[in-house]
C-alpha cells in the first residue's frame, strides 16, 4: 500500500488519528526513496559533500545497476568498489561513460563524459599514494581511483619498502610536496613509520593482507601500524584502499578550502 501524501498525513494528525510520533515517522518514510529492497541515500551528497559509494561485493548486477541509476539522478559521477569483471561487462552496456580499473576492482560511472584517469586529475593539493611493494598495488589503485572520483590529484610511488631504504630516501623531496600521504604496506608494515618521520603531513596507513603465515591475513600489519611511534600516522582497515583514499581526499579538500 502506498503512503498518503503529506497533506493527508497532516489532516490525520489534526483529527487525532495520528500521534506526533507517527506523523514524524510517516513523513520520514516518504522522504526516503525506495526501489524494492534498495534504499539509495540520495541525500548523502548534500549532507557530506559526496554521494553514496556503491559497495559491489555480494550485490547482484541488477542491484548495482538500479542503485547506480538512482544515484546518477543527483550527481554526475558514481564510484562502485569491489566489482567483478562479469558485472562490469553488463554495466558498461547500460552506462556509456565508464572507467574500469581491473586491478583496483573499481568502476566509475559518469554522465556525459568518460571519468578522468587519475593521471589527468588536477587540483591545487596533491595526495601521495605510496606502496611498500608491487603486491600492494591493487589496494593503492583503489585509493587512487577514489581520489580521482573526488577530484583530487594524486601521485603513485611504488615499491619503496624498508628492505631497500635508499629507495624511499630518493623520493622524499617528492613526498614533501604532498598535502597528505597514503602508505599501503603488508608484511611487517614498517614503511608508514619510516615514511612519517620524513614529512610534515598526515600519513594514512593502509595495511594489506600481503604476507606469509604470521602476517595473519593483514592483522600483523594492522597491529604494527597501530603501534607506530610516529605521531602523524593514522590507520584504516585491512585492504581498505577506498577508506584511505576517501579520508585523504577529505583532508586535501579541507586544505584547499582553507587557502
């Protein structure tokens, strides 16, 4: 049964057929768009500055398509994370302007033009995305695609882990030009601490599940990062490239607004 319009709800309230609590609940239900079992958060762009991001893992292709279509009604570009190649093949037939990063497992869908490659994004503040090894690349690329979706420029610096410390030292001048750094590392995850001691900006550490048995699927890396003695290191979840990228993007945008 469909909800009566707000005017009718107010009439029922005035006549005493609805309590003030019931009136509020019914109006709130009217304000939240629903599509069957999907309830896209179309108001998130206004509340937080960025629209809802679609987490693809575990969702059907049909569900991803439906929620993406609804979200594109309120914003020009949508980010979908943890998406499967077979889902991408279907969605790219529905949406003409997309960017798929198969390593990052992301799909960006835009209205009217193809989403920008991270290398093409320009902004007054830059984020450095640093990996300890090339096996950390998929998580780093998820962070980079997130930054591009947010309109934040980024630089990718790979394979500068502590096993060869001279590699990091040679990139310090580049890193010091960034407003915030994302450091992606597995194994013993010593790189964020080593990196943070060279820069005067926040370092967002992203532990990865890369490593041998005692790495425990990234838990050892997570605990190592949480125990960093470098004061400018903060940590997100294991393999959470999106979360690291999103937080870095917020910091970079906040930095821009203060200029």
